[in-house]
């Protein structure tokens, strides 16, 4: 068994795929360094991320699959599920072997896996776009904590950049310890030394003095539109899962 160690990035994974073909590996697994399991009988090879190699793999795939299928591959990668690197490799190998778009070929286990996983990630992306709640800090930056099941920050970046182009904002993924920051001109990924135990309630100390009255107005609006006689908690939780509630202003107790 040949183990290819990559840096955890999508480009790094693409380079690992390139190496599989360049060195004609038959029995291979792809993983990050912290995922690998050393074997007495296997060999380990470090994959170096090279944009040109990654671009060649993407160019080759685009000869056979659609832009939608390519996006599905990327969403599946962002799922971070254990073993997804090898399933994606099987998908790519099947594409190159059959020389066609296999996105709807549900007879193949890798195609089913990619379709199912991409839909889960896409659903999480839409939930993040709906459930992110910004709070204005003392330095006039709108800040939000999130903790999505999948690594969807790269997928929601465009939505928030387009919708909130007139204000500075930062969305921080406390599970993955990085965020996306918009400074009115550009959006970039940033790393922060942030207390992972914090919640939106704990951010109150750094909020702009005008923020709390706005939060109270939002809670009042939410309560006024809530018709108790029509309350259906089961349906409510299905559309707004409990794991999001600690980051929603309208679900927080009075400060």
C-alpha cells in the first residue's frame, strides 16, 4: 500500500491525484499527516502542492465532466469526512477510465457517495447563509461565530461579500479555527488565536454600545411574529436545528 500525504488543501489533493497517475500507483491511499496510519508493509510519500499540477488535473476532468459535477467534487472535499480523499480518487479514476460525466451514474458507489455528500454540504451552506447573526463590535466590525458540520466558509464567502458589501465583517469558524474577513475592498481567509469555548453571548463585552438595543429590537420582532397557538416545535427544529441556536440572537436569554 502506497500512502500519499498531502497538506489538507484541495490543490494538495489534486496534486496527489496527479502523482497517482504519474507514478502509476495501483494500491494507494491519500490522507493528511495527522490521519495516516503507518504500516510495516506500506510506503509513504509526501505530496508537494504545485498549482500547475493541480490545474492539469482540473483541465483533464473538465474534458469530461460539467461545471456542476466539478463543484460537487469540491463540496465533497469540504465535507472533511473520513476517507473522502480515496472516494474522490475512485470517482476521478472512473471518469478518466470511462471518459464521460458519471455524476448521475448511481450504479457506481463513488458517484453515489459524491452526489449524496455534496447535497449534505450544499444544505449546510444554505443553513449558514440563513443562520449567521452578526454583532457589531466596538471597532465597527460585524462579527459572527459559526460552527458548521462541514467546512463551508469557502462556499458562503460570495453570498456575504455581495450582500454586505458596505460594511466590514468577520465570520469565524470556531471548530476549524479560521475565518473570512471583508474590509470593504477584499475578502480573505485569516487565522485567529480565539477562545474556542466562546459563544455569541460571551462577545457582549466587546460589542458596540448601539448593538444591544438593536438585538433587543430583533428579539421583540421575533417574539411578536411568533403565534403561540400555531407553535410546532418539531417542524421548527427540523428547519432550525438545535445546534445553531447558541449563535442566534433571537434564541439568547436577556443579557
